[in-house]
C-alpha cells in the first residue's frame, strides 16, 4: 500500500515538473534579494564622489555622460551637485557647473534641507 502511495506521489511530482517545464510560466525562487537600488551603482558619479575619485577621472565621467548629472537614483538623498556641496568637494562642484549642472536647483535643495553651509558654498559659485 505504501509503495503505491509513494509511486503516486512521484508520478504527480513528475507530472507537475514536466508541466512547468513545458509551460510558458516560470518559477523564480530567491533568498534574501534586496530590491533597494544602490545609488553608487545606479549612477557612477555618486560612486566617484563616495570613493573620492581624482578630479580628472570625475571630469571625464561627467563629460562622457552628462545625463548622469540629472539622474538622481532611488535611494539617493539629493542631486550629485548638492552632495558635492555637502561634502565640500569644490573641484567637483566646478566641474559639474562647467558641464551644465543646475546650480539654482541645488541651492533650493540645500535650503529645503536647512543645510546653510552647503547653501553658502553653492552661492559663492553663483556669484562667479
């Protein structure tokens, strides 16, 4: 009796596996996969800022991919220009502004965040 039950279970499992293999549906099993996007990966300019890339490398990235200046990836708190101001990376700020970054928008972001030091730094650039 138990052999028949075991054989029926095996036959059922086999039929289900064959059915899934031949069907248009797929089953994906994942363990501990995060759906959060890391801004350092989604936008390499954020990674360059985080890992303090040399100015020449940062400038090269900005010139090759100017659209990255506009992209604020999920998980990032501010634009790359605002983050450079918060980090006091003046050379990065100069590079971004020279390549078309929106200085007014960054000042507005920093004012909204009540970050007076970053606002003052950005305003120095707007006077030049």
